[in-house]
C-alpha cells in the first residue's frame, strides 16, 4: 500500500511495524517518525485506524480470557521464524499452533 508520494519513512516500513507502534513497543523517535508519516499518508492512516479498531474489539471481546502461560513465547517464536524466512506463513496452521499451546482451537 502506498499513496504514491515519497515519504521520509516508507509505507512498507510503517505497515511492517504497525503493531509495534500500536502496542507502544517503539522508541520515542520511531513513534515520532510514524506519527509524521500518518500525517502525510492517508492510506497508512486508514490502515492504522482499522488495525487500532480491531485491536480494541479483540480486547473488549477477549480481554478477560485466560491465556496459557507458554502461548506468548510460542507465538513470538513462530513470528521470528516467519520473519527470518525459515518457514512460510500458512493461515491454516493457526488453529494447530493454538491447539498445541494448550488452548482450545475454534475454527
């Protein structure tokens, strides 16, 4: 996604790290770069708004559920393997990953 304009921070970088921004897991400098990008780029701002709304909905609907203690580490390990290119992301495997963590999978 891109608005077609050149930005100091590329749209692909912003979208690749959008959840880090949403989860406030970035440095203050990186956050400032992203806010500047959102001020300049309407498509990225829309994507940010959509992802922010989804995150709020999930928190509201699932925020009180107990999560297996090792689920976070398994998910983070899987993300790192996908990012490094060691494995390909396969959406159909998500229930398998969740089921393997001790959580009940729901199709």
